[in-house]
């Protein structure tokens, strides 16, 4: 009898105690920091034009702490993430690299009835299997969008590198190859370009590199990027908002990814870039920041002579003024990764260019923007809804503009 009561229930009891302890700590944090009260409407910066008719309808209920949004909710809020079904595509690049992206077909008719594809670039070292990407893709599919999601070169654990090169901060080759595939395969489709964090830098740089890259593009949305790696590097070594700690964590993750491709990048049989030496592998082991990794390894994939040159050339800041399609730039004021000094870049741009809208909520963290209850936030975030809502508004605006043009043409013919 005693044996029956002795141990089988202990794991469940311990789990219950742990959950109760976590819940108690979170409850205290919520009460002390007033985390669940509604936040103020986001700040909007834009010129008064036809595009400015789109205004954010929702005043989100966001937790008032960027670290909780970024780190804690980044795990808790994705527990119930959907699993959209897609097909993986492979593209051989000119240097022998194998680029991959996942293609997801729409699950409903689009609100304007057109064929529209979202071409999506994830954050640093991310891919289509990340939970925040899965959640966004599922929501976009249900709103009538086809989705193509780039898998950053080297990010997928089960895909080997076929050339001594990985993704970098601003290389647009793989994203461009995916966009060209979509344009060729679906000649009738129009594009909505979406980039998250580092992906925001890549998509903005891609659009600004040449006018041809903006053909068939309805609009672009960038979420939580930093705009200038050169200006960001100093802030990333500072301890306020724990940026130095986040820098260390991201550097550690990058080291693991690079070392998982050690043979493809540093093997004896590999034709490495001339500037990439075996000693760089030793320096990689001791690196504690992204800047050290970029200087010792990443910049050398493309032959940059210095870290300064690499950051200047690969940042989108010098390309933003060349983007002429509707562009929405989204950041959070409490993003622990993006220093407030960097936000002058999108704000200044939005004050000069009528096609640009800058959206700045007070809260949301880095790719957080979770809503719902404090302990169990909803997997679908304000960020997900905002991007789709903006894309829908632009699609409708383009449709109305086209209909007005057709009406004017008919009237002119009748005269």
C-alpha cells in the first residue's frame, strides 16, 4: 500500500511546484511593473498623401517590458504555434551555393481577388521553421497570400553548405534568386516584400539596389531592423538594456552555426576566400560578440578589407532613399537590441518621403508585440496582424487607383 503511494506522483508534484513558483514570480512582476495595462497608441510618422489614409486601427494590449516581450514571451507565446505545410525549393547559385526557400500556397481568396505573394526574409540565422515565421505564414495564408520564405544560407541544420559561404548581414543574392523564381513561376502575381530584423535590412537593400528589383512589388514592410550596422556596433557593446548580453547570446548561436559547417568553410579540400585563414577558426572559438565574428569570418566571404567597409556596404541605410514603392518601417521604442539613436534614420526618412510610414509603438520588444494574458500570450501577435492589415490596405488602394484610372480613360474616350 505504501509502495503504491510512494513515488509515481512525485514528478507531477515537482512539475506543479515549479509551475506554481514561476506563476508566482510572474504575478509579482506584473503587479510591480504594471505590465498588463493598455499601452498608448503607436507613434506614426508619414507625409499626408493618398497612402496616409491607412491608419492603425488597433491600440494593442502589449506587455510594458521589452525584455519580457523579446526573451520570455518569445518562448511562452509560441507554444501553440501553427504548422503550415509548404514545399521546399532548391536553387543553385553561381558560386555553387545551394539556396533554399519554402513555398506556401494561400488557404483563402485574397480580399481584392488578386494573386499576391509575400516574399519573406527572416531574422539572423533564421528560417521557415522558426515559430514566429510559422505563425505569420499561417495568418498570411488564411488572408489569401501565397508565401515564399527564405532559409538563410547555412541556417537549416539539415542542409549542408555546398560552397564556402554563409548568409551575411546584407547579402541579397539568395533573396533575389527566390524573388526571381516567384516572378518566373507565377508571372501574374504581385509581390509584398516582408523582412524581420536582419531580414528587414536585406529586403530594403535589395529593393534599393536597382529599380528593376521593385517591379511588380506592391509594398515593403520591415520590422525591428537597425538600419546601420556601422552605427549599431558601438551600441551593441554597451550594457544598458542588456545589449551586451544579447550580443553575447547571438554571437554564441552564430558560432555554433558556423562550427556546424566547419568542414565546408574551413576544410583542407575547400577553396576558401583568400582572406579567410585557418587562424580565423581559432579566433572564432574565443569570440564573444557579433562584431568579432563579422571581422574574423563573415566579412571575408565577400572580400571586404575591413569591418567598417563591410558594415557600410551591407547596411540598407544608403539604399532606403532609392525605394519608391510604399514602405512601412516598424520598430518598438523598448526594443533592447535597437538603440534609440538608430530610430532617427526611419523617422527622418518618413518626414522626407511620402511613400514611407514609420510606426513606433512604445512597447513590443524585439519581434515580440505579444497580446493576450500575461502568463499565456496569444501566438498571433500585433506584429503579424499589422503587416497583413497594411498589405491589405495597400492592395485595396492599388485596386481603387486602377479603377479610377480606368474610369477616367472611359470618360476621356466618350468625350
